[in-house]
C-alpha cells in the first residue's frame, strides 16, 4: 500500500508523500515561528543575581517571567519588580501579603501568618523558622509585601519596615511574574504555585501560557524535521531497490 501511495501523483509529478511532507514542513514552520513570537510578546528573560530566592531560584539562574499588570498579582507569586527605595535594578521576590493583610512572624512553630492564619512554606531554605527575626506589618492598599525564600540572606520587606509603606511596594512596581526556570539545564522547569496561600481569600494565580507555547515550538520542530527527512528517506529507498 505504501508503494502505491508513493507512486500516485497530483498531475504535476509530485507524489502524495511529497505533498504531505511539504504540508508538514509548512505547518511546522507556522507552529515553530508562531510559538517563538507568542513567547517573545508575553515573556521576558531575567537573571537572578543573588541567592535570596534559593533554593527556588539559585544565584545566576535565568528565569522566564510573564509580563503582567500588578493588579493580577496574588499571594505566593514570585515577581520581578523595581522600586527606587529598594534598588536601581529589577529584583525578584515572593509576594506573601497584599493590601489589607497583616503579615507577621513567627508562631511557636516558626511559621509565617497572614491575617492570623499560619502558612505552610515548603520552598524555604533550611528547616528553621520562617524568619530569623520577628516582625509584624499591615500592608497598605494596592501594595505588596515581599520576602525572599532564603530568609537568612534576603534583603526584603523586613529591612524596609520603617519606611512609609511598612516595607511594601506598590503593585505598579511589578513588571512580570516568574513562571519557569530556564537555566541552568538541571533546574529547568515550571514554578509551582504554593498551596499554602490557596486557602486565603483571592487564592493563587494561574500559570501563564508557557506550556502551550513550548508545546507549539516542539511540535513545529518535529513536523519540520519529519517533513524535511521524507525526501532523503525516499531517495535512499529508491537507491536500495535499484
């Protein structure tokens, strides 16, 4: 049956197989290039210069962050932001409190609390308390309270508690939300939304479209390679029969 398919033509000398391979390459190019364009419009890469987010994100790691409006940010999100009070360069921290929240640490079990509710934080560096120093802050409206995952080595909202906004930054300071680690290769993967914040009002955010983007790029590459390989395979079979 395969021999019949290869010999059938469309009137211009093209076999059915060559037509299908050309179609596969064309569709593959659309998926491959479309995926890259889609990703470039929505995501941007960042390098995390310090280990303040370790072990979630190591120092020097590259991350992919979805460009979002600050109003979309939820508790538990890892965000890229820039605030002149903190630094002149973009920083990466985790949101643990939003406007109206009272964030405190620590309970007798060493846990962080949001509005009196203890929060499980399995992503923290080490097995000690959620913060080596106790604190308590009420987050102003439209502000975000930010902490690093490596609480012993992170300059975050705790350092700025005496500022006018109780250590928080405005939602408008957020440029993007981190969805995945892209480098080094051993750490590549999506960031999981922490379940500890899911039960609080507002819940957690949904991941961006990175997974379908990657799927489109991979599928496109497979179609391009498969379609391009058809001709050489057929010619090799022809020489073998000859």
